[in-house]
C-alpha cells in the first residue's frame, strides 16, 4: 500500500487559505487519496477524496498533481474551528482492503487569530 | 441523524476485568469499523465488518480482544482480561458500503478506556 508523507505541523492565519501538502510518490493508478481531520478529543471527520481530477466540496478543495505523486488540501478561508490534525490517506485498491484506512501522524494545523 | 453512538464514553477498570465497548452505527450503513488511538501508536484499525461479517481482523492485538456484530445496528468490542496497556481511546466508525466502493467513514465520539 502506498505511504504518505506530511509535514508535522503548520500555522495559518484566520481568514487566509490553508494549503496542506501530502506526498504519495508510490501511489498506484487505481488508489484514491482521502483526507480526514481530527479535532481535539473528537473522532476523525471525513473531508474529501479524489482519484485524478481536482475535487471541491463545501469543506475544502483537493488538488492532485498530474503524476498523482502529491496532492494539496486547500481550506479556502481558515477559521479557528479548523484547528485540527489533518490526515492524508491513500486507500488500498483491493476489495478486501477497501475498508483499511491507514492513518499516519498527520499535520497539526493551528489557525491563529 | 444521530450519528455513530458509542457507550460508555469513559470507562475505568482494574487490570484483569472484562471490558465491553458498544457501538450503534448510522442507520443504513452496512460497514462498521473499530479503531484504537494512543499517543504512541496513533490511530489503528482493529477490525471491520461488512454486512455483519468480519472482513479483516488483522489489527486485533491478541486473543484477549474480540468483536461481534450480531445485527446491523449493534456491535461490541470486548477485552478479557484487560491490561494497563489497553488504555486508549476506542473509536467506532460506520460507512455506507465498502462493497459499493463507498469508504467515507463516519466516526463516533469514542470511548476513553483506562485500565489501572
């Protein structure tokens, strides 16, 4: 299964866009990129996922490079409530492993006033 | 939508005692997951079910751990006997359908287990 690399931490000013990078250079052609976040003392929360094309929903945008070796999660207007650990996950492609989301250390994002 | 419900929210027990954690998935979801989170090991998948059948239990640490899903609306994770190293936050999550390629998982609030 493809592994991901994320910076351990980053700060972002409230109201600004937060750009969270993720490297997944060993990703295979049929593996999806998923993003979750975990606010302190809560369960993880699904944000967005994608395969090849860029994706956008009400929470964030996901930009995947053409070679699919890296991606960026964009929080367009960060708020204090976006302070959390953000996990970039590559979802295994086999049917038996579809449910296995392997959470790494993630990126601790702190949004400051 | 009530979300994933877990009980108890906090459990403190003595070493050697049996502990049972409970989970009610979101109605209509047919995949259920049990995770454990510690500072040392992060968030680990223990076991997951699809249509009440265990699909992968390779993350279950040892025979002291067991999980059941007797019906689509209830699952338990049991530890017998419990040990101090089992202290962690245990999360339950559900998904609409791994077999349909839907893997957005919705997590419960977790059960904080402390074994003394």
